């Protein structure tokens, strides 16, 4: 994407570290203030705050009400990532501050990761890798895994990412079931709608979470849902850690109430429960579902297009509000 270089006269507050090349691009086009590295944040707000017109952030760092309210000239919060549960939308709305995210460009990679977790957990891929590296193969046999092909895939949240997961799961001959706030009218007719997460969990083998985070989905997967998923069922989470009651998940795994889990996100990430760390039937990733060179570049381009679009032409490309 070729974008003419702007003179760096617009002030941006960068909340936390972003891709190094994105940071360099931001710094060539804007006057960037690095919030997380500031030794005196109060002084930064006092001295630079009145000039700051944009917050550059990510799903990880978000933007709090305090920060949004502390910047009188703020026009927009520009986020790297599709999820915006860490951004205080009500505070932004009240200030008439726009919020942008990076939808669409990461759907394929996030869906790829969901399938990778489904296979890794059920076929014991990570555990088998550890077995070989530990030099155990010559002495011992490695036990059997669970077949994934043909099993029922239950998707919680049939948005764009959910649809991409469904398409991939169909290539593994998996019947698709889903739940959503309401049935998706453009979903293929053979995808079966279930009215609740518990009903879906009871009818599928892989329960795959693809809903947005935030208050509305907090602990959507609780002890009751896990019980319904049952001892042959696998929980896969590429959404947000907050969607799962993690204490209930640990308990269900310890009691053998579900077969295992594949998790890219955690309730208190980057911290993960010690109990999960010790379980071979749980595959854990450090929130990397969108983490490929190609997708992160596309996310960076979209974030830059939002910033440049707004500050040059008053039009952001992908607005949340
Ligand atoms: C990013 C994500 O890793 O897009 C999202 O919502 O969770 C991920 O793609 C994250 O936004 C970066 O912090």
C-alpha cells in the first residue's frame, strides 16, 4: 500500500508496544508519545495531553475510560486487532470519539488456528512432540489419540471467523452445528442452529468459541456447559479468555468431565493456571491466532489506513463506532 508521507504534526498516544515496523511507520507519520515507556505518565498527560488527537492501541492494551477522558483533543481510538472488549466504548461514545479495529483481514489465520488446536488436542500432537524430544520413543509406545474427522463441530458465534472455522471443519467431514444470538440467515442450510450454548455443547464433540469478549459473553462457558459437553468433548477457545469460567474449566478437566482443551486465550493472560500447565490433554498457545507475518502486516495496513484516512480525509475505513 503506498501512502504519501504526512509531516508528523499530529500527536498520537501509543498505549503499548506494537509490531516494530508498524511503530516505525507510525513514527514517520505522526508525533508518537510512548505511554508504556513514559517514566512520568502524569507529566506526559499534563504536557502533551492537550495536543493528543489519537490513541494507537491493540486488543491487548485497549483504552480505559480514564485515558479517554484525560485527553481533551482526542478524536479517535485506533486499534490493532478485531476485538475491542478492552476499549471503553461507552466512554468513547460519550466523548464522541471514534473507535476503529481491524476486522476481516485476520479471519483466515484465526480459523486456521482453531483447526490446529482441534487437531493438536485430539490427536495429542504437542504431547507427542514432547515425547519424541524427550527421547522416549525407542523405549516406549505412544498411546492413541481421538479421531477428529467426521466428529460434530459446534461453533459458538457464527460471525466471519466462525464461518471460516465451519468451512474448514467441513473439509474434515464434520457436521456443523452453531449457536448465535439468532440463526444466521445466510448460513448454509445444512448448518444446524442450537438455541443455547448448553444445548450445542450437549450435541457436539468439539465446542469452538468464536464470540466477541466483553460483559455480554463473560463466563458463557461455565460448569453446566462443560458438563453438557461431556467426557468425549473438547473445548477450543480462540475468542477471549473471559468467555470461559477458567476455574470451572480446571475443575472439569481434573474430574475428567471433558476430554481436553485447546486454548489460545486465557482469563488472566499472560498468566495461565498452574493446573492447566500440567495437563497433557490441554494444548495452550500464547494468544497467537492472528500471529502470522501476512496477517499482522494486513492488520497494520488497515490500522494505518484508519489513522491516515481519518487525519487526512476525515474518513476512517473500519469503524466500530
Ligand atoms: C491480536 C486479537 O493478537 O484481533 C484480536 O482481537 O485478539 C489478536 O488478533 C490482538 O489484538 C493484539 O493485541
